[in-house]
C-alpha cells in the first residue's frame, strides 16, 4: 500500500461557517442547512453544513475539520442514485469543482485516464475521445460524476464487461484523519483493490482515480422490435451472438424492443450524440409522454392502452454504424425523467432460466395489479446482460455473467411503491438475485436482514479489509442507512465501529 505525502502542510479550522485551508489562507465555500435531494426526489436530507471544495487542500481541510469536531461526512454527486446512500445530518461534500481530467499514455500497454472524483463521464469522454480512446465499458448518463459511478458499482455495457469499478487501475482516498492514501493494482493485493474500488463512501472520500482505456472502435447497432414470447424463449442465442444486448418492454405489449451491437471495421454512418436539436426534441417528447401517461393513468381502465401507445411512440427501428461512445450514450432524454426505479442483478446459468423467471414475475404481477388498481405512469422494464465483477460489493461479484433488470416508473404515484415492493419480493426468491446499490430498495419489506444474509460473505470480506486498512476507525464516513446493512454502530457524531 502506498501513502501519498503532500509537500505543503494543510490544516483545518472553523471560522464561523467555514473550513479554512491554511496553505493559501483560503476558506472553503459552505452553506448551512441546505436541503439536498436526488433527481427523482425520492431521497432528501438537510445537513448542518454543505461544503463545495475546489482544490485538494480544501477537501483535506474539510475532512480534518469533520474528524476534529466528530461529525459524519458523506459525498453527493449528480443525484442519479435512488437509494439513501448518502443522507447525513452533519456534513455533505459537493465535488463538482474537483473535475480535472488528463490522459496518460506513458505506459503503452496500459493507457489510462486520470480524473478527479467530480469529473463527469462527458468530460472524461471528451478528453479520451480527442486522443482516440474510449473506456472499455461505460454508463449511459454523461452527466454522472465518475467518483459516484465507481464507488456505487454502476454496471457497464457488454456481455464481457463487468461493473465500472473493475476498470480502476489506481485510486486515491482521503481517510478520516485527512491523509491521502493511494491504492494501486501494481502494489496492492487483489483483495484490497476489489474492496477499495467499490466502497460506497465507507472507506473515505475518493479524490482521484485512474481508469484503463483502449483505442476507440465502431459498432454496428441494430434497433428492432421482436415478438415478446419468442424473444424471451430464445434469450441465450440472442444474447450470446452479440457483444452487447439490451431490451426494453412496456406492460401489455406483445413486442419487445432489442438493441444489439457488434464491433465492425465499417465507417460511421451516424454521429448524432452531440446534436442539440435531437437532444432537445427527445427531451420535449419524453416529458410530453410522461404528462399524458400520468393523466391517462388516473383512470385504471386506460392503463393498458396508454402503455401500448407509449411503446408504439418511442421504440423505433434502425440499422447504423456508430462509434462505441455513440452506441452507449444513446438515451438522450432519460435524465429528464424524475422516475423511481428498482434494479436487480441475476446470475445466469446456461439456459438463462433466472432471467426468464424474473421477467415472467414482472408480467404476472403487473397483470394482476393492473386489473385491481391500474398502473403507475411510464412503467418500463429494461434488461441488460453483462459480465461478472471482481469488486467485493458488486451485485455480480463471483458471477460469470449476469442479467440486470431495471423497472422504472412514476414514483409519485402511491401504486409505484406497492407494485415494485411486490415484484422485488418475488425477485429475491431467485437464487443469487440481489439489489443494485444505487437503485431504490428501502421500501422492500424486510430488505435489510435479507441483504445481510445474501451478501454476508461479501460484507464480511469488505469489513475485514476496511478494518485492516484503518481508513475510518471512528465511522466518520458511514451513513445510518449503510450502517444498518453493514451492521455497524454509529452515533449521531460517529462512534467506534463494532462488528
């Protein structure tokens, strides 16, 4: 393990509402009692102090201040997470100003992109694309911040790709004493790297990290509608014959929309990722559909018709060659929707019966629920097929391949929580199935003891590494919600951890 020393001494002190870095006598921007909420408005908290550091010294100063005043500290990012991973009554850190990015090609056989935690996927893409590179795997949202994407274990795209955390070559964390500590695949054990790359903020504040990149490539993308029953029956053949396969389905539709791609040497035929007009059009259309669906779903008998109408309006067919970045970052308006979501990972056996069973559970529950109550608006089921992950806390840890099922819809409708809790309870009966950390799961009955049982080996392994590294002995970085899952005792001001 490497310790990174700083050439200048930086200490923190309280000056009214500020933490101050004595290196340049600079005060860190802070706001008191600022209410934060995620994009979907499903999670909110009003911490005592919210800090907006602009430099490493600022970040270090705030952490030292938190330790000295015995305050808990958590980090917020772009707000895509649906679960309550970050709520704290004490201190929230906003890292959007820490967004520096550079490409490092000094190791010819292992080029990397180095990014501060607040850098967005879009900013990273811009830097590496201009140098002819791409990440081997990526998330859809380009405004998501890389620190949150990595620390929450967001899944990538592709049959052979694990979660984004698997791309980490090295990572720098600030521990609870304000010390910068670096963990590197070249010098630290695989067990350590598998724990620190996906730590959900429990091991410290991610300051900076390096991700492996590779020369960019083009893919042949086909979007098409297929018969639902026949597609589900032949999932193994469809998925294994492509580098990437994703499905979207709307309730009551007899068709399913499939996006697939394979690598190609053919020239690009479409470059619409940066088209402002297309992005604006998609945003307007998506918001209009959401409004109409909400209006229509106030009448339960119209649920079926509105769902079918939405599928027909949105799921278009196409055949084109694009860069891998254009293929991944294709959903131009989904960041505009304030939708709730549950997301689960399922291990895949040779015949894919786990995914087929999970999909059938969705259909059966939706049919029965709709007959009695109607459906919440904008209900969508999205399926993605990926490789397993090495990260200790990844939902796909130890799996060879996995299927992620993502059910989204209007969470402001009271029926949403009831329907998704019902479906999630069914999904949890499938062997090996578990939640994606960033999706909503607090409303699922008995979820905490279920997760403790399902993930007991992973949780124990993670906590053992955390204790050995001595990154946070006082529990400064642990939220109450995570503490309940990881069986940690933290008080309102952070007390010692017990196992």
